């Protein structure tokens, strides 16, 4: 049997270059019984690979994957001056120990510190935030849930398909913000750099009850790049428990390894 990426390559070569191709693949063995979906986009050949296409089109709260958009807007508006922009912890204890200290934008992004990005959103304000979400075409663009909560299982929702499309624009510097804002945000997303030049970028997101340690919604979105070759992905899972961002990342990494990426 041909490898899935090989199949995508032959599909891309067999049709005119202006027509994107899409392949559905059964990846259910990686999801451990959880409901979920996966999308992979190959920028070179304009090809999509999806597991559960219906699920890929369904919108859910972005949770902490919205830190990507929040970072872009903060950098563009001057609310944050760069990755070392810092905020002091106010002393209020949070269920995740790593949040209970001062943070820079870089460390807050890496540790997914909610209070830091809530303060950034507060400083951006609803008018500017709503304007940029409309310009980004980010999900349903609905911030009516409140400036510090709209992305946290509230009114803003986005699909896996839309997550991947948003990342494609981010990597092509085609979002309506400065190139510096887009470059810095990509840098914040970098997770690893292998010896062969492959760079792995991503951001998790988790919905549920953090105090009880229960995760019911998980995201992992990002990019794998090597030179000019880029693959954009989005994984989303749901379950009664054990369905958070960490699990979504683990699933994604297993799938990417299976696809030899």
C-alpha cells in the first residue's frame, strides 16, 4: 500500500496546479476512542489530508490556541513590545503552578498562562479585538462573551479547517498585521529544531475544569517546516476526560510520525 503522503503527491501531480486536492484517511487508531479530527495541509502541492472531515468543519472554542491571535494583535497594537514584554503576577493562586509567577510573553505563551493573556486582551480592548478578529476571519469572530473570557469555552468558536487556514496566512505573512508581529508570533510557537533542519511549531488548547484536572476539549495546531516545505496541521479531540491539549499534541505527534513528517 502506498504511503498517505505518497498518495497526496501523486494526486497533486495528476491534476492542474490551481485545484487543491483532498484525501480522507482513517486515523481513528490514534485517538484512543475519543471523538476528534485531524487536518494536514501540504503547502507545496496544495493538498489536504483529513481524518473526520465533518469534524474538521465543526466549530469549537479555541481555548488557548487563541494565544496565537491574541499575541498577533497585542504586538500589532503596541500592547506588547515583543517576546520579552513582561507582566507581574498579582499573587492570586491558580491551579497550574507554573502560572503563579511573573511572566514574559515568551514564557506565558509556552506555559499557556491564562491570566497573562487575559490582561493583554483587557489592554487591547473589545473594539480593537473585534476589529482584528473580523480582519483575520477568525472563526465566528464573536467576542460577546467578554473581553477576558470570549475564547475560553465561551462565544468564540473555530473549526480545525479554519485553524489550518489561519496558520497558512500567518506563515505567508498575509494577515493584516506587520511582518514583525507575524515573525515574532511564529517564533513564540517554535517547539523544536532538529539536526536535519526540520522545525516543529505548535500551540495546545484545553477546555474543561482545571481545578478538578478534567479536560474535555483539546487542541493542538501548528506547522512542520523544512526549508521551503511546510505542513500545517490542526487536531481537535473531545471526551468526558483525558481530552486536553497534551493528549491532542501526543496524538498529533504520533500521526506525523506515521506520515513520516
